[in-house]
C-alpha cells in the first residue's frame, strides 16, 4: 500500500464503528467510512467534542451536526493550500489520501525535462491540477460540476498559481474527450479520478464499472505520441488494483512500451499505528 504520510495539518486520530475521527487544521470532524467495519473502543477524547459530525439518514444521504465550524477554512500541503467546506454527502472538498499521488505527479513532471501537457478528468476541486501546474505542466481541468470548477479556481488563487497555464472546463468528461479527439488535441499525461456514480450537467448517468473501459478506450485517442503517464484512481471497493492494472494494460498501454503499477492508497491512523485503505491507483508510465 502507498501511504499518504506527508501531512502536517491533517490526521486520522481514530477509526471505529463505521466512522473516522479526523483533524483538519484547527478543527475535528467525524465522518462515515464504509471501510471501517471494526468496532474498537473509542478512547480518544475527540469523539465526544468534535467540531462537526456527519450523520447518515436512514432515508438516504445525511446532514452535518455542527458544534464549531466556519463556512470555509484552509489547510496546507507542502507548497499547496486548499479551501475546505463541509458539503453534502460527508465531503470537505479534498481527499487527503491523494497526497501520495500529488507527490508522485510533482516528481514525474518535474523530472521530465520537457514540456508536459496534462488532461485531468473528473478534476473536482483541483488538487491534482495544482500539483501538476506547480511542477511546471500545462493543464486542462475538466469536471461536470460548475461549483467544483469554481472551487478549483479558488484553490489556485490560494496557492498563488492563478497565473499558471490551466484551462478550466465545465463539461461531461466523456463528451469533452470525444471533442478533443475530433479536434486532434493530444496530451502527454492523463489523470482520471472518476466517481463510482454521478450525473453530468445534462443529466448523463455515470456508472464506473459500466463505463470505465469505454472511457479508457476513448482516451487512447487523445494520448500523445510520446506520453509520460496515465493515472487512474478509484474509490469503488469492487474495483481492485489488479483489475485497474489490467484495464490500463488492454487500453492505453496496449501498444506502448512502459510499465504498469497498481496498489491501494491509504492514510495512517494515529491511535493504532495502522493504515486505513482509502481507494486504489493504477499508473501506466513510460
């Protein structure tokens, strides 16, 4: 497992009974996590005085129970900084386990020794986009949610990266890639961070297991002749790292020399010294 252990301002303090107790800068949150199927004793005092607690509803969804939380606050990660906001369906606008990938992207682009053009699909609030831009890449950032793209621009300004060559696109990712292929536009690197389920701006339904293969096939048409890498992330427990590696092998890596690696990514839990699995990443690299 690849572990995102470089954080100073984020930490999982404890995890038990389907929930995790986290510190985000100066605030503590309790959020549900389907991977936490154990019910160990909750000894950390933060469980009883968290600043925010996301409670699931038996009818579906849920809501935040807030004791002390601002509408917006921010935390740093190395040379980057991100705004956080308590959102519907338990999210804060940042997936901290992805820091292990931001580190990898920064190193890979920084050591490429050439211009790198990156396509970031399902780009959310822009953490990977900004990691690439800070390392010197030109980035096209695409997400179907207008609010998330606006948030990504906020994060860029917060990081002092608003003047970097980043093009922000609000669009259905599949339709955007189709148009890029027709236009003959190519990318040296592609990042895909698709949700398990989602809807596009026109009501298009996205189901990961049903559509990921066809999207990877489609993306072959926008990969340059001298690609650097292709990164695929997944939070779907049914999509194992081995399956993700196979998908890359029969699509973007089919006729290209390179190597494919795939593994779980996770975050350390302070109370136990163990690691909470938080998804998986597969990477083809030249």
